C-alpha cells in the first residue's frame, strides 16, 4: 500500500467498526479453532501496523511479517527485533513446520500469486496447525478503494476455497461476512463510479461513523462469523483451515 494508506489505517483501525470488527472475529475464531496456548507461536503475515498481533500476545507468542518499509517502521516501534520478519526473496525465513498459527488479514488480495502464498502457509505450519485468512469479497464491489490499496482481485467463496485443497487442508469454516452492510457498500461504490465529480474528496471507508452506528456495525460484523448459514454474498470472506 501507499505510505498515506498506512498512516490512515494507523489512525482509524483502533475504533473503526471494520478494522476493529475484523480483529474481533479473527481472534474469536482462533480461540475457537485452537485454542492458542502461551507456548504456541503465531505468525501474522502482512501485519501492517501490528495491532492484531499485539492483541494476540495476550494468548500466545507472536511474530510479524511484512515487506513494506512503512509497515516495518511502525512494527519496529511495537515489537522486539527478533519478532519482526521480512521476506527473503519470496520465502519466509522460518523452518518448515515451525508455526502453530498463521494469520493473513486482508493480505492475499495484494499478492500476484496467492496460491504460492497459501502453499507457504502449509510449509510453515506444523500438522494440525491453523491458518486464518480474510479477503475482500465480490468483484461487483471493485472500486477506487481497491485500486488505492493495490488489490489484484476480490474473491468469491469458491475461489478462496480452491486455494486450500482438501488433500492438504481441513476447512473448518469459510463464509461471507459483513452481509448486512453489503447493499449500502454496493450502492456507495457504484455511486462513486457513476458520479465521480459529485463524490470527490474523502472516501466513505476513511470516515468514522457516529458512535452508535459504529458500535452497531462492529456488532453486526462479529456476530455472523459464528453463524452456520452459508451466506450467498458479503463484503468480506473469512476462512479457517487446519493443516493436514
């Protein structure tokens, strides 16, 4: 991402319903699928500002990985040097089977070869280890926001599942999230596309809603993560898989 996008994320992610809600349900699913123990080791890939990894330190040992200098600058203020990794070429510099958990919150869409990234998760996890990923969903929602964040794609459920073949992974959960806000997000992004002059200025995604609405949206984000209803659409996707 661009440096200004990291600055915006650092400013907004503490309380904005989308960022905070994403961390809430990711942490909830890890506690449900693991659970992490104090001696478990988690690697947060594409750690960004490191806020999610910081929160997970209450449950297990953590390491963070990123390859953007702006992210690494922020991570160095929040983690010890031995907790921070950057890519060695296209390879994570850790031994095979050395991790209990791998997380990638809105990371795969930034990578040209997402299949190779998931294969790397499989190499790094011990048998029985858990991978958790979130991705933006639905190419119908593609907008200037995706362009600004350097996304290569948005995902459908079949596309995301195909990255985790059943011979290598046991899928514990894969479902759309942010279902309730999908119509509003679709309308806002189409409006920006159809009437760009009328919508110049700050993106809706960069604005913090009123406290009441923000709390409601955060609640709606988290609750569907535990429902077993196979939603047909949503703004995001969550997948949890166990390495075979």
